[in-house]
């Protein structure tokens, strides 16, 4: 499932999870439209129950078909237990036609069994092909009960969710409530005793898909690298006009309350000045400091001035610093012909870059192994990356740390916020 705002690399993550799950001998499903799709399930009157997919004779060509973690015995065990044939060929998406399958999502089939070939060609696709949606219903106990029911009747006992911290919080909530949800479904007679026993545990794993790179405990999130690349390309284009007309440009970039995109874009494009939420200036001090820096660069012969402002930029009093405010200072105090460009959603969509494809693929592989190795005692994990190594971090710890950062910024403890997001900063 993908959830929250789309980010480049989400399809690569789904592809990786589907292929790795099949490789490990599991049945794979996609859930369309995020948590909303899970709540709706396959309820439409014209929906057909999942069928046994066709099996192609060709073997998978997944990068490494060796069994590096010695999981072959687990795989055999799973095959024996659930008596199914792994879907190396087409699943429902391709058999029914991808276009039609997309329509099916709208007609009410949200949980679709997929095979190896269904996710063919997904690696380089932008956005999320299985859709994402905000779900009010999932926030209600009834919604989560229905979500649990839909998982059980489809025979799903493990869930990989790719999304931001909000989406991952939802995942952990579902897991925490799972035993109560199963009991409620059993006492209402919606599931059998046998199903209640078979689905006594739900294993959940998170992959962080977000352009903002705002998740504590991981170095980078799926989609952030592509968004940064997009920003750099846009600033490069803007720079041509800026230099031609000797203008100043204020470029607003996304990132919500996180300044990573703005800061990295500032470095990568050689911007003159950058505003980020984590290093807010005191009151109006930025007026004179920014003008001094830009004037110095102009005095050295620079014909263009670029100021990058994170959409969440604030001053120490927590007042917004807007691109218009910056433009007015540059025009009034320096007399620069200044334009504002808000890059908006051009930053979020489009083909993932190589980094996001690789990150999503490696994390998808780890995600499947994390749920297969999970026991009722292990926490739900979020898959991260730290110093170039793929990691597993307890999901709630990662979410809590991320939310603490936002709270520290609200309480004006900016150093504390940075230290939490990047522990090395504290050292
Ligand atoms: O979290 C990703 C993000 O693109 C943020 O950078 C931005 O603030 C927000 O989502 C925009 O959300 P929406 O697409 O709902 O306007």
C-alpha cells in the first residue's frame, strides 16, 4: 500500500515488495488508494472474488536469486502451510488489463492480487500507480475494524506501507489494536474461529516515502533525492534568466516543516542565501544579513542572485517568512529587479532518479524479510538507511522522534530539533 503524498520511487518500492514477496514464496496483493482502499476492500456488487492467478513457466529474474539469508526453509514452510502457487506470471492487474484494473479500483475493488509481471515497468514510473488517498474512515474504530476484516478475508497477514510519518502512525495503530479487532470480528460472527486463530497476528513494516526527508532515524526518504534533482534543474533554468536580466529570484521549495530540500538545493545550486525552519533568524535580522551577502556577491561581479526559501521557513518568533517578504526587501533595500518562483508540485512528480530507484528496491527487499522474520514480540519496523546501510528501526520510535522534532521547533528549541533529526549533530 502507498499512503500520504506521492513521491518518486513509490512504484519502485511496490515493485520490489511484490517481487520479493513472491520470491520468498508469498502471495502478493496491492491495496489501491491507501488506507481508504483497505477500509473499502472489494465491496462492490459486481466485484469478483480473487482467483487463482495463471502461472508462467518462466522463472523470475530478480537480481539475486540466491538465498542470501538462508530463507529457503521458511519459503517451503509457507508454501506448505497455505497451499498456493506463487504468482510468478500475471496476476489480476495484467490479466484484466492495467487500464481496466485502474477502473476496477474506482468500481470498488481495492485489494488486488498481483503477480510478478503485474509490476513490470513500474521502476521508472512517477507518483504511485496504486493510488493514495486521505482516509477519514480509517481514523474511526469502525473503519479500522472493517480494514482488519478486509485483510483477513483476503488472507493477508502482513502489510508493507510506503508513506510519510502520518501514514506509518496509522499502520502501527492498526497493529496495536489488531487482537481487539480480531476478537470483535469473531464475536460479531464476521470471521470464523479458525480465521481468528490463523490471523491472530498482523505484521506491519513501513517504508518512508516522502520528498521532505523529514523522518528522524533515517538518512534519506524515498523521493527526496528526485525532488532535490528537480529543484536543481529548475533553479539552473531560472539562473539563466536571472543572469541574462541581472535579476534576483526568490525560489520557494517544498519540505513542509523540514529544510532539507532547501538547504541541499542551496548547496547544489550555489544559491546566495537560504531560509530553513531549523535555523530561523531573530526578528528582522535577516533583512540586513541577506542584503549584505547579496550585495557582496554583486560587488564581486555576480549578475544573478538566488534566494531559496523553504515553505516552512519561520523566524525565531515563529512568524512565517514568505517569498513576497523576501522579494520586497531585495527590491526596496537593494533595488534588485526581483521575481518569485514557487516550484510547487513539479518537485514531487516525474520519474524517480537512480538513487530513489535503488533505495526503494533495497528497502522493499528488506521490508519483506522484516515481516517474514517478525514474531508477536518484535516491534513493527520502519526500513531506513544509515551511512549507506539499510536498517530496521522500531516504527513507533521513528514516528515519535519525528513528531518530537516538530514539537521542539514549536517550542523554539531549534538546536534540540536538529539534534533529534540528526544525532551526529548533537555530538
Ligand atoms: O509532504 C510532501 C509535500 O509535498 C510537502 O512538501 C508539501 O507541504 C505538501 O506535501 C503538499 O501537499 P498537497 O499535495 O496535499 O498540497
